[in-house]
C-alpha cells in the first residue's frame, strides 16, 4: 500500500492536473514523456493518449459509457485516457502508473453496470481497449483469437462470414466487449448445450504487473484458471483470448410467446421452473417478467423467448410433451440460420443485414441499475402470485429468468472461478431503467429495484446469497479504494465465487502481491493486507 505521504502527493497531483490545462502543462508533459520512454516509437503512444485539454478527451470518455448515471458532472474523471494500439502501450501505462501512484481502470466495452471499469474516487487513468479489437478465425481447427476490445457482435459477424455451421456460446447483446464478458464467465442462449465463454477458452495473452506478456504456458495454470471467470482486471490486462468455436445446425428455430395473467401466465411461469432446466439441452427458453398496464388494468406480462438447435417440427413435439402450458404452435416458430438468430435475439427484424453487428453503439443508452440472484428450488405458485403483486405495485423493475441445466450441470463448481453450476435451476437478473436526470430520480429507482430484491430473499440461494460477477453490483459490498482485508472482501467475494474465492485470493497474492490492479470489487492480496497489519 502507498504511504500516507505518497497518497497525499497523488491527490495533490490529481488536483493540479485538473487545474492546469494549458498545452504546456509540465505535469501532463511528464506523464506523456514517461509513456513515450516506455513504449515503442511506432505506433506512437502520444497519438492515442488523451488528456482533459484534448478536444477528443470528452468524446473518448463518453463513447463507451453505457450507463448514463456515470455521465454526470460530479462523476470522477480520469487524469487521462490511453487507447492502446500496441501491447507496448499497455506495458508503458502500467509502468508509468506505478511510478506516479495512479490506479488503472480497464475498459473493453463499457457494459459495466456500476461503472467500475471507468470510474474511481482515487487518482486514476483509463486504459480503453477499443482499438485492440482484431479477430483471427481458424475454421480448420475450430478456434479464434479475439482481442479484448472486440465486441460480441464483431465476433459473431466474423464467424458468420466464414462458416454456416460454427458459433460461439456468448451473450446476446452485440455491443458487449469481449474482454470483460469473457473474463467474468459470460453466458448466452447456448449455455445449456455448450456451457459458458470460460468453458470454451483455451489460451490467453496477458500483461502482468511487471509488464511481461504471458500466454497460458508462461502464466501457468493457476493464473489461467483465475482469469476465466474471476475477472481479469484483478490480475493484469488481458490483451487477447483464444476460444474454441462450437458446431451449430445450419438451421435453428426461434420463438417468442407472451402471456398475461389473464391468459394463464401464472401457470406457464410456474411450469417453466420445472421444465426449462430439465428439457433437452438443445433448447433454451428465457423468461422475462414485467408489469404492464392494459386498458387501465395492471397485469404481468410474461415473455418466453426460445432458441432451439433443431427444426420447428421437432421443437413443437418436444414442447407438446414437456410444456403444453405454453401453447407453442408451429406458427410461433421461425426457422433460420444461427447467425440470423443472433439478430433475432437482439430484436432486429428478420432480413436485417448482418452489418448491424459491426455497430459498436447500442440502440439507446439509459440510466440503469441491475442486480442478480440464483434460484435452487421452484418458487411455489403462491409465491409467484405474491411476486406479481409486488411487481405491479413497484411497476418499473423487470425480471429476466435464464435457465440452467444441461451442460451447466456437468461441469464442476471448481473447474473455473465461476461456481454457479449444478444445483441452480435458473438465474435472475433484476433491471430498472429510467430517463429522468438528477439524483432524486436515481435514488427513487434504486429504491424500487432494491425493494424487489429484498422481497425475493425467501426464494433465492442462501449462505451465501449468490450473485453473477458480470452483473457488477456494489450493493453487495466493496473494498473501499481497493486495499481491503480478506474479511471485508469476502463479504462480496463469496457471493460471486462461493468457495472459489479463497483460491482467487491465493492466485492474486502470488501474481500481484502489491495489489496494483485494484478497484472496489477486486480480489485482495494477502501480502498487501499482512504488510498493513500492526506488529
């Protein structure tokens, strides 16, 4: 940990840098010279370094902020942004941040619900990976190298250009950055068949705290284990990932069926809990619940969205046998290629050009808050009725249920840091969005989602009440400015990682003993904490 004197100097430096914005600012010149001295001359790091007096600073900062909560004037801003185009830019950023006592926030897409990849209350810089987004696909051996700044849409587009029978089990939002999604254990609508992103990663390249470029062989299996689901930003800066593609049918089937309470939604949702995780692993049925006002009457709308890795005839037969309450018929089913299904799940109409997957900007940005839970036993019908009543009372929050089972039951909890495997029947995402600006609107909507989360306490996992790392949620607890004890960090850490938290701490203590890579929910280093203990 930095001494109180060095911390004071860093804060003074932080203040001076924001006061001194002239083009000849000696502090900025010193930072930039450090970056230049520690990177290759070509491409020049100066061309991708943005200080606050640079006309591109504001647009670069805001271009990948997906939660408008963090666009307010009071949100802490970085001292500068480096958008590396070469690995030496990453190495220089680490070296110079260590010299000047700055934190690094690593951003690879901006879909960080609580902004931890681009906001800090300590003096910090942002290492924005958006320029490092190349994708190299090898159809012959069914693999691909994906740089961390690539989006899922760019990855899917690249696969679709090369093959009609290959895919990758990742998330359904195309503007999500690969770096954070992969390292947090990203899931998608093929996880019941093929598992998570981390279950299909075979190599990676990372820059460690000493500036070394390591691959799987040189980093060792402990670190390779940790970054596949433990969050890469606690351990280093991951430059690229080698993934294993999966084989998909030339034709898949999708559907979307909606029911209100008056149309039997309660019975359908109740039965979904018994079917979705037990049905054929080729089938994934997401359930979305929201309050709806129909002609002045409050109700609940249940939306069932499905992907089936097979044809419509087989799907309808399967649903008739296992889930007749949904009433799925052939007219509800659409057969298409897997690539077309990517667009369907992103709510694009059929016939939309695949080129939209290359758009790195989401359709709209909003103020938002998300939370998560895991469910191990079906909620009884009376419990669902109470939930629906609570949702109609609160109105705004929405719930998304994602089924488990299939491949997820076959992988050990300790195989990767992501522990939420067998025993979970589905995961819940809580969502609330709003458009009004200001702190009053923010606190009002945060209260709504927290009240719904509290209401669900009897029905979800316990000891710990588990959560999904990629749905970052600082309500679970934080490390303050990053230098927390094991006991403090375990409050939130065991919720994300269960028993795997201890191994993550061991790996962190080995590869980054000084706790350079830190943020509000980073894995703590025992070495750092022990050095702070009184004798």
